[in-house]
């Protein structure tokens, strides 16, 4: 019998999530049955999409979290006991279940074996994991860059955005990105190779439209949308004919008590022949091999920079999550729960 | 020397266009030069997109009309004098130039010969012309229907919308459509074969969302957008996963003095993996043969119903145009300028 400590959702946040919305409990885990594994969780991921699961009665692609019940999400773990031939004791695995807790029993099919020598284990929650796949899908499958085109990435210093920017450069694009602090803007321009980074807090629609037009007088060809709101409006003002937009998220609205109106210039979608594709990465899992084949070598060659904000200990998970919406995290936010055995 | 009477734009309308924004003048036409034709205009088209050309300094895919200068647009005419081997005297032609006037000299390359025995001449401005091509492109090239899917067409009783609805039925879809009068709703359900038509004036977002969900409990797969505003918001509430939206126009906003905010639920584009493609039909002219091959037989077999609102005489052109935004026209609005010789 193994105990697990779990972080629970005590209440649905009305606006910004706060520590009092979270609780914890310790329960006994059943032994793994045939086809299952028991893992010790080493790293867990916090991601903006989880906010969407903290609303009751919302029809979405994943069911809402339940009040008083544990949260869940992506995690890297080490197999303690395996009742599936796919894994041996000691194997390192990554999967979409097992976060927000320190031990987990679940189907082996939810996990993939990872190699700790290829990259740090936490990278499998970031650049080599779901956020990395998300960035790559948005660029390679939706925006489909042509060399010399212009890309704008909102939320550019985040886990997804920072890779989207660097993939844009890899594909030969002029890349603009936005973030919410001078430090992030500097990192984007100096480390990530972004041609021009904006601190969106210093702009309104008019000034951002003007600033984008100066960099891209012929218009923006690709837009990787993580934020929504004012930036989407500025992009709709500056998008080139035939522009493509990958809608990955709109974090600016996730904690609104009541929904904010959208941009007033959607008509430009018509006149400029714009294509928008919304996507959730779990529908592109069949492309993981193609993603890994393209991105892992870039990482190994040091051509992709990635930052992590590491929170130490399971009890810090709520802070890590709340930090996503306060702009406190840099790059991928992860929680370190245990050392490998 | 031939005289032509032309309708001019006397002033840029600030909101709804009114008779005082239009004027007229009579000028002498030059003789056609090599490669040109002189036509007598028989029918002219009024289309919502023309409103977009009545704004100065707007960056768009076609230049704005100039103050004091004649308007222009699609027309059917008869060749009076031809300096191009493509056409003989007496031929009937359709083209994107020659509207808003009774005679016109221009390049023969702007015109295509049409057969008055295949369909009434005015149909080449409607179901067999630009609006028909627009409907067909939105359905066949963007929405790409699968049998059994659900389609919603806003502006369903208009020139484009009414064909979009009927093509939807032809492709085996369940079709909903909206219009602005009880008479149009009745025509859609009784004549055009639409499964459920709504009078949008009797709905708000909440009631329309509910009404759509009752017809399409699994969601709307295809949306043909002519109107924008409240209906787009209701569709974003009810769109199925993987829904496709053809953005053809947003007439609800064309006469706004200042732009109205967009819908507050754009985030559903992400979670439901929605694809939106804005389009202007002039970029799909290479598909005219495919369009004609598919739609002309449907028309000949009486499988496509189309309505026309006919205004008699060139001087009625401004009324015809204004009627587009007052919801006064049924089906395709055309102006009859002269009888064939």
C-alpha cells in the first residue's frame, strides 16, 4: 500500500485563482492491476488550459475538475511497480496524468518512456513535451511558414510562445513577440533571437498597430495566438492578405468574471482572406514522432533556448499555477516533486 | 460618339447610405480602341461589398470609389461595337465593370460571353454570377460538407445566402438559415428547402443559441457568414468540434459609424478546433469552370430556386443599393437598365 498526497480543488475560482481555492489530502493508493503502473511523480506541469477545467458545467474538450477532488495534469515520474510489460521498475515516463500529486496509479497506456540522458527530465513537460508539440503544430501544421514571411507570437516568453518564436526563426521568418516585462522582452531579443519584442503593457491597440506596421510594412503573415484581447485586434489591423493564425489560447480572458467583447475589426478576416485555425494539441498526438524528429536535434545542437521557472515541492503547485496568470513565470513553469531514485 | 449616363458618388456616407450621397452625370464616351468594346448596359448588380468602397483611405483589396466620380460594379450588357475578335456586335456579355451607367467602353478582357437561352440575363449577376460563385466557393472549397452535417447560413435569403442554403441541401446537410422578415423565413422553409429558418430580429444571443441547439444538438459543422454580430456569437456557442466557417461578409457592421465589438466567446475557436477562412471571390476566379459545371445543371433541372428584386431604370440604382442594408431586397437585387436590342 502506497500513500499519495494530492492537491485538490476546494472551490471554483470566480476570477483569478488564489491559494484558498486549493486544498490537499492524503489517500492510500490501490496496488496497480494488470496494464497499470505505480509511479513516483518527479515533476509536474502547470498549464493555462487547466484554468478552463476549473469552471463547472462548461462544455469543453475535457471535463471540468470536481470540487473537493484532486487536480490532474501532465507529469514526469519514475516507475515503482509495473503490471505492464511496456515498463520496468526504474523507468522514467511522461504522461498526461499524475500531476498535482506525489504518487499515482494508472494505465500504462497513458505514459511514454523518456530518456534522461537526452534532455533534463523536466524538458519532457516543456520543450520536448506538450508545450513544445503545441508550438510545433501551430507553426508547421497551421501557419506553414514560407521563408521571409513575418510571424507575431503573443505570450512569446511562455513555454509555448518561446518555442514558437524560435521555430519561426528556424523556418526563416522575421519574428515579433510580446511579453509582459522588460526582462522577458530582453530575453526574447537577446537569447531567443526574436527580431523585435514588445512589452504589451506599454501599448494600446493604436500604438501596437503602428509598431507592428513599422517592422512589417507588408503585413503579418503568421500569428501564433496565446493571449487574445488587444493584441488580436492589432494583428487584425496589420495582417497580410492570406495571413494564417494559429489560435492556441487566449490567456488574457481566462480569469474574467464576465466575458470581454472581442475585437471590432473581425471584418478584416474577410477582406484579407485570413485563415484561422483553433487547435488543441491532443488532437495532433499522431504527429509526435515527426515533432520529435525535427525538434530534438535542434535542442541537442543548442539551437533552441528554453527557460524554466521551477517551484520546489508539491505544495508550491498552486503558486506555480497562479503565477501563470500573474505573468510571474518565465518560460515553462514546472514543479519539482521528488528526486529520481 | 456615344453618351453615357453615370451614377456618381457625391459624398462618402458616414452611416447608412442615403439618396443624397449619390448624383449623376452624362458624359461622352470615347470610341473603343483595339482590344476594347462598347456595350449597352442591360442589367447592373448592387452588392454589399460596394459599401466598403465608399470609405476613403481604407486599405482593402479594391480601391475606394472617388468623390464626384462614377460608381462601378458588375453588369450584363450587349456589345454595340467590338474592337476585339473575342466579341461580335450583338453578343451578350457579363463582367465586373460597367455597372451604375447605361453605356460603357472598356477592355474586352473584363467580359465573358453569356447565353441568354441558358438562363435569364440577370441570372449572370446572381445565381450564375459572382454571388453564385461566392456561395459555391464558401461551401465546396471552405466548409467542405460531409453528408449529414449541419450548416447555418446567415443572410440566408440574400443572393449569396439563398444559394449557399440550397447547395448545403444538395450536399446532404441539415440546413438552418436566418433572414429579417416572416416572408423571407417562409420562403426559405417552403421554397428553398431550408430545414429551419430564423427571423434574427426575434432573437438575442441566448434565444438563438438555444434555438440552434435544439436543431443541432451535436453542434453546427459549417457556418456561412454574411452578417456578423449577434449571430456569430450564437454560432460560436453552438459550433461542433472541427467546425468550418466561411467568412464572406459581415453586413451588420457595414454602416456602423464606429466599429462594434466582436463576440466575447472567440475562445471557443480554440477549444472546438474551429477553422475560419475569410475570402473574397475574386481570388477564386480560376474555379469558374468547375462552379459552372456543377451549378448550371442544378439550375437547368429546377433544383435551385432563386429570387430577384428588380429595380427598373438606372436612376433606381441608389435605391436598390440602399435596400441591401434595409433588408428590403429579396434574393438578388438587380437594376434593369435597358432591353436587349
